[in-house]
C-alpha cells in the first residue's frame, strides 16, 4: 500500500507520522512510497479495537500530552468539561480552597492540570491501582509539577476543601466500552453504576470536605439527584452538561454538621 492510500484510513496520518518520524507535508509529497510494515501492522491492531494510545503510549488531554500505558484508563474528551468546571469553581472560591484531592486519578491528568493552573494549590491524587500511580507519577515528572500521588481507594488526607473525581460509573450490565482498558476504571457498582459515587459522598462527609465535583454518566442525573436530595449532609447542588448537551457532572456543597438540621437545599442545572 502507498502512503497516499494509507493517509485516507482512520488515524493513518497519525500512525505514519509516529512510525516514520515525518511531518504531514513530507507524507503528502512522497505519497508514492510504500507504507512500512510496522505501520500496516499497527493499523491492523487498531481494527481489533486495541487503542492507539496504548501502542504509542501517549494521549492528549486539554491540549497537553501525557504518558499512558495498558492497565490505566485512557482520558476522554468528555472529562475536559469537568476540568473546566473545577478551574472556574476554584477561581470563584480561591480564598477558601487550599487543598484538593483527585480520587481515582488514573493517569493524573486532572490533578496535574489543576496544579499547573494553580501552582500554590496543594493537590493530591489517589488511586487503588499501582499501575495508575506509576503512570501518574511519570506524568508529574513530564509536566514538572509538585503533585503527591498516593495508592489509596478513597483518601486519608484531612482538611480537604475540594474533592474532584472521574469515578467509575458504568452500570454493571453495560458492556465494557473497550476490552483492553481496566474494568475497575469503568464499573461503579450497583445496577445504576452509582455505588462508588455514593461511597465517595459518604467518605467526603466523614472527612469534612467542603465541596465535590464529580463526573457522571449521561443518564444518571435523575438517580443521583434523588440520592443527593435525601442526604442531610448535602446542601447546594449544580448539575452540568458536556459539549454534546449530555449530563456530565455535578458540583456538591457538603454542609457542616451544625447546620444540617436547618438546611435549605438548592438544585441547579446548567
């Protein structure tokens, strides 16, 4: 197969640039050259569903390059709106937010980018997976930021102002989005996939956290809203959508214990 033909294939340009080390202009100029066997083999592997991100061990998130490898969830574009909401929220509460924990940090993209936006913020990332912590620490070095990554299921840190998380939230009967990514990063527990989020909410209340920003599934807003309404430790709640107009996350205000009995709860959707 000629380069000119391969360029028409899905991800063909990206594969050739990585394999041949040439820019786009060169590839079009020398389109009559035969495609290297390595590039053809990689393309065949992608047809079986194997992620390109694992093959080349890189992923781009929010315009930044990160290291990734098999065993760690590949960051999705959908999560970028969660990061944007977190940045906006921290800016609005800058005097009150000094310490942030990213639970289920995976490759560490949220924690690292928050630290890059707010260098004086103390940022901690936790994950139960040793492979994820290894990858997150490598990305910390790649981006030159001071983020502490710990292997924990939730978090043990005290005095946390904001918890952010892209938790596992896929429903138990739903097929895996990708057979090559770790199932633990997808399935949230329970029929509606909200088991982990409920656990994280309880733990955040116990730890005295002020706010939480959590990613959710596109069809989980109603079920989660009911859970939040029934929780006396939850105050104001704001659900938000992604760029495709799907529900993608929620901002939660945790109430101090002394005002829970007299709370007025507010729900907003944006």
